[in-house]
C-alpha cells in the first residue's frame, strides 16, 4: 500500500491550523512542504512555508517531507534542520555538478535526515542512477514544478516504471515518490508503475472529506 504525503501548498492562511490538525486525523502519512524561491521556479513560498512548518511542529508529530524547489540548497537545508524533517528532497537540476549532489546528500545524512533527489519531467533517470545507492528516495515530478493543481504528465509514469525496474535489477531499496496531479483517478497509474509515496495537494485540500480522499488514493 502506498503512503500519502499531503502537499500543504494550497492551504489557506485563515484556517491553516485547523487544516493541519484535520489532515493528521484523516491519516496523512506526511506533510509535504513545498519551498519555492522565486528563482528555481517563479513562485516564492519561502515565508509562508516556514510559518506553516512552525505551526505544524507545534501541533503534530506526523513526519515532514520537505521539497526544496530552490537554487540555494545549502542555506535552505540549514533553515529546516531545526524542524527535524524526516525527508529532505532537493532538485538535481539545481546542483552545479555531481560533487555538489554528493555533498548535499552527505550533509543531510549527517543531520540524521533522509536524503532524496527530485527530477523534473524532462530530466532522465540516467542522470541520477549513480546516486541511487546513497539515497533514501527519488522524487519523480509528474508535473513541471512551480504550482499546484496541474494535470499529471502521462510520460512521467513511464519514468517511474523504468526506475522501479532498475532498482529491482540492482537490488536497491530506494523509495519512489511522485508529485503533481495525483488524485483518485491518477493514483492507480502511479502505484502500478511502482510509486511508494504519493504527494497530493489540491485533490485532498479541496475535498470535503480529507479522510475519504486519502483512503481512496491509498487503497
Ligand atoms: C509542485 C509541487 C507539488 C504540488 C502538488 O511544484 O511540488 O507538491 O503542489 O499539488 P497537486 O497535487 O495539486 O498537483
Ligand atoms: Zn512538492
């Protein structure tokens, strides 16, 4: 059974605390925190996500799944270490070379956090194969990063399948997470392809019944 990581990107400020509480009650496995810097992607969510993470830490022990869509990875890791996230994901495309990728993986591990790399829809999994033995998870973007509420790009499901097959052949237990356009219709596609954790934002946040929305995607 897949786990669900609820993206809090589209949560409204007025009822944020209640929404976070309701998500825990509804059985989300993680809170997915989307940090955007206005450079790697157009939008900037730095302030609001920092505020939301503070709020979550005050009311819940559900693990944090932090997704950096930023150019300055180092300073963002440092900013989030005090929250003790379970997983930190950074983008392969934001790193200047392979040495830098390995530097961030090691730095995240030294802080007792699970490291993950994300790739955008057009980046092939070839690029990250060499890092797989060092990683807890790979986040395959199923939409272009930058905003919630987009449609899943069907070709990205093939990448999930390809990665799953490669992991199996090489006896690796790296988790696969998918992010973008996951709802009760697309959940089956990505689960069958091999995804272990599904990020879902608008499909849950806009639902009347969070528990039902989460259970429908898990089942
Ligand atoms: C996109 C973010 C996603 C996104 C998920 O850049 O990384 O986490 O907000 O939201 P939905 O499920 O609405 O596509
Ligand atoms: Zn995300």
